[in-house]
């Protein structure tokens, strides 16, 4: 039961590899249309969770900054996200 509580979290952030990934990384979950991106090393990250995203077991896919900005504006209704 404790393992489920520790490792079964449905709303996790993507975990970039700080040694091989670039400083600024952007992700989208195509299952629920949630977004997550920014500079993970500095903890300067923007997260958008759709209604479905609050219960989704995310399947994060990397996207470009341009795609992230475009999708953020469409889904969140604003350009501000940092």
C-alpha cells in the first residue's frame, strides 16, 4: 500500500535527465493535453493540467518551445507562463 502511495502518483511531472537533456525542456501528454516545460534545473517550470489531466497517468512526449507556447496560449488562454 505504501508503494502505491509513493510510486503510483497519477499527476507526476516529467523527469528530464539533468546530465543529458538541455536546460530548457518542454513536454505534452497527448492523452489529456496537459503541458509541462521550462528549466527543470532551476525549478522554473510551467505546468498546465486539463480537467482530464488531474487524474491522468501521463505519457509525456517532448515538444519544441514553439509548440509549447502555441499550445499553452490555446489551452490556458494566456501567453504568460513563467
